[in-house]
C-alpha cells in the first residue's frame, strides 16, 4: 500500500483518488479552498440556486464507469440523471430557429431539414459521417490511452477525412473548422452551428483543426445530460464516493511545494510549514502552479507536450426571474452572434473584450430545486472571453442579458436580480491564471491542442485534470483520473481500458 498525496479536489483529482483508494492505497487530498469540485461550484441566494461552472454533462458513461469500479452503488443510485431533450435550441443571426434532439443523429438531420431545408440537412448528415470517422480514428489515443511517447504522430495526423475542394484550379482539403464550414457545409447557419462547438471552448474556428468535428459528433451520438439539483450534485456524489473509500480530505490546506528525495517525489510542503510525506504525488493544478510547486525541477522533458494555458475564460450571468418557467422551454439555447467578424476578432484579443453581440449559451433547467417556488425561474447566460480581456463585469452582463433577450422574451421585465461570475472568480476557485479554462485534447494543429502526459520526468509525480491529458471538460477530467490510476496501479505498461 502506497501513501499518495493529491493536490486539489477537482473532479479529475477526486476520480483518481477514489480509484486509487479502491486499489488499496492510502490517499490524502490537500485542497487550498474550503470545498471540493473545482469548477463545479454552486451559488445560492434568496431561494435561488445556480451552477457557477459547467451546467451539463456529456458522456455520462465516464462517471458511470467510475462508480462501477469504485463501489456497489451505480451512479444513478447517487444522483438523478436527466436526459436533456431537445439537446439544444439554436437561434441564428437571421432569426431562424432549430431544436436538435438528444442522442439522435438521424433526428438532428430531420430537424435541420425542417428548419433549414433538405440540402442543408443532407450536407450536415454527410459531415457527421466524416466526423464519425474522425472520432473512430482519434478516440483511443486522445481519450482512453495514456499520451503516446511519439505524440507528434497525433500532432501531425489530421483524422478528419475532408472533402477535396477545388478553388482557382487548385484542389485543397479543409484543415480548419472554418474551412469545413465554408467548403463543405456552405450555409452560414450550419457554419455557425459547427463553429459554436469551438467557440464554447474559446477556440477560434479559423485556427481550430478540422478534427474538432468530433465535438458535435460526440453530442449528437452520445447525448447531453443534466443532474437533478444542479451539476454540483455530481461533485457531491464523487466526493462522497471518495469518503466511502476512505479517502482523507484536508481543506483549507495550501500546498507550497513538492518535496523531492533521492530524485523522486516524496511528499508535499504545506503553507503552515509542515511536510506531508508520501510515496507518490498526484497534482490536479494548472501548469504554472505546478511549475511553482516543483521550483527548479523540470517535470516536462525535451520533446514532450509542454504545459499549456487555455486561450480563454468565461463570463456567466446568474438570473433570478419572476414568473415560472414556461412549459416546453428548451433547457439549453445557443444564441448565435449577429457579427461573426467582431466575435472572431474578440477571441484573438484584438478588440480587448466582448463584442457587442457575442454568442451566448442560455441554460434554463426544469428543476424545482433551483427556485424558491413555481412562480420563479433560475437561468444562466454564459459567453467566452479571452484571458485578460478588458471591460467591467456589469458591461459584460449588459451584453449577455441583451443577447439572452432573444431566447427569453420579456427578460428585462422579469429580472429580479442578477450576479456576474468573472474570470477572477474562476481563478480564485481553480487556481488557473487569469481564470483560463482548459480545452479538450484535439489531434492535428501541430499538437497545439494536446495537453501534457499524466506522467512526468520526476518519478512519483503524476498530473490529473483538465490541464493534463486528455484535456478539459467534465468527461475528460474523469478520464484523466482513470488514466492516472492505471499508470500508478499497473505501471508504465498501462495502455488504457479495453
């Protein structure tokens, strides 16, 4: 039995802790804040409750597997999972609307045919066939296996089988998501739909590789889910599973350094001057935080994927509304920008902040646990901002509320109170510089969208969570926990779940 010290109580770190405890190790989690869950926070006031971080769960199979492997109670015995249907409702710049059903590629194509016409629906259907091929090629190395030592193969190989496009006597294939939209979809609304999956992670579709086609494919194929009571309930369930497996949590404990002895990680140095000795260390922190903790030690060798900071953060406005949630209201509405050029300029940081008409995601859960009574509604509106973007929180809130008005009729008349969640809030809760949010790992693009391996140059030190392989997002965090546990329990020969 090894003594394992875990830095941080985010979802990836807790997933690793539970699996390691089941394997017989003594696991102690050190968390500098007073609670668990990382980005999965809850904000409450006046009888309203809001998810301050991710509001939906893709790929629930990741957490189902975690609960199967760590105890007798399945995930559904610990939380109530609700399939979101429609998966999303889209309001395009020209006013066209479409609701996309959950976990049904055929249903998505049918819905697009009704709203955008048969030609557009056929092109999206053909695109999904190619996206599935990209998924089949990339799934194991990007999600289910430890990062390959020859990760450059993933960096150079584009798994998306783009259609040849002839232009000015030259034949080219799409290398970016924007080119897929322009050359293969050829409809501004379909392009907006496709690009919204990149924009949600703060990625510029003009630079995002075509391999990002797997993002809409995953949603259409595997569905989107909500946890009754709010997504914080998922964090609670994972935390309680850790406690049941005798994982120890020490909250309010700031780690100031990784202790090294005989050339390997040997524990943690804490802010109060004490030392927590350990045989192994698992760090669920951002790369710049890890660099501070290991001081002069290089934990990433030459030729490895370097630690990367996410390109963007998020602004979220929490809305307390008078009047109940109308029957038939979509859980999630994406209101697309009316000025694509300005939005893309804002992502580059050139404009210094949010554009006048940003793309926003409006979440309106049908959940009585979030409101004081049936005569009120709780909603959130989120937009992506570059790390270090200018503008005041209230200026951002004004733009988001205006954009959300296209999805919530009479929004301003119904508004009782609002609160703005900024990148500074994310930074305070997760420790990421500037409130940066990690992106899921994607192939191609020279490895720019890969995250570092879960193992490091320092023996005994592993990394977990969105800032390491396989990148950001709730399912990816859970996968990273499984990979770290596998590498520790089975050793370097571990090759992922079969």
